[in-house]
C-alpha cells in the first residue's frame, strides 16, 4: 500500500511539473488559453508557411478543426464552473479529476485545444533556419546527432497508426521521442512536450495526400526553434 502511494505521488508530481513547464510559456496568453476562450489568432498569415504547408490547409486546420475542439470542449464543461476556470493545460494534466461522464470529451477536445495552441507556436516562417541553440546541443548529446534525432522522430511520426502526434519530450530529465494517439498530450504521462508534429490527415492531406513522411520532412523547414527553446528552458532536465 505504501509503495502504491509513493508511485502515485511521483506520477502526480511529474504531471504537475510537465504542466507547469508548458504553462510558463503560455502565461502571457492566459485569456487566450482559458477553457472558455474563443479561437486564438494565428501568429502569422495562412500562407506564411508556404511552400511547406499550404495556405488552404492552414486555414481549414485553424479556423475549422481547432475551433471545433474549442466549441466541443466548452459544450462539455458548460455546467462545470470549476472546470471552466481551468486552462486546457490544467484540464489535460488533471483528467482523473474530471467527471467520468465528460472525461473522454475533455480528453479529446481539451487535448485538441492545447495541442494546437502549442503547434501553431511551434512553427514560424523561416523557423527552420533559426539557430537551434541549447535544445540543439541537447539533441546532439542525447541522440548522437540532429540527423539521428530527425530519423527517430520521423519514424515515430510515420509509425503512429491512424491519427495522432509525434513528440520530442523531456522524460525523467532526459530527451526522448514518442507518439500519442488522437489528441493525447505527453503531459498526462508526466512528460514535458518540447516539439510536436500533428500527423492527423487534416494537417497535410491536401498537399501531401498519403505521403506523411514527405510532410514531416518538409515540416522541419518551419520549426520554431526559439519557441522550442522556451519550453526546454522551463522543463525539468
């Protein structure tokens, strides 16, 4: 019994730590990321990531898909004042506290809101040309080289069956690559997301059709390493 309590406590601490690392980067946008928020604006134009991600995909992805996650999250927690006062980060980190009747909806749509709120900032026009800074050095140390990391990341993205995400995370103080299904976020596993690529078909199908690996390869050209470094700075390493 004692061991179970210790394990649960450690898991809760890891989840809280991961959530705090992400929230620290989003604190200046509290109103945007509140659970009852309207759709946050993109930090760049729809066509700003061309030719790697086309304008039509960005418009549909942001204005329709992300908005749907927000609308359905708001509907799920409409009669839950305590949940409405929480940010998506807090909701995703505390799913076990969400009433079972709406837990799946909060997991899917709260996760979708959080994942996309991060995803838009994980990309930037010309981002791939930025100096990778501290996270670049950490990647070299953890994986042997950036190319080896990119291969592992691409394998994770390609290997995610159906819809989901591939992530670079801090896991137990170390960098790791992982994937999650649907709109799950690594925070719920006590891991801090640093970089994530959306491999739902709506993120790439108009331009790349079934060629998910080509999309992931092109996506490196828009990765916002400045934002990734902000997350890395706040993560427990």
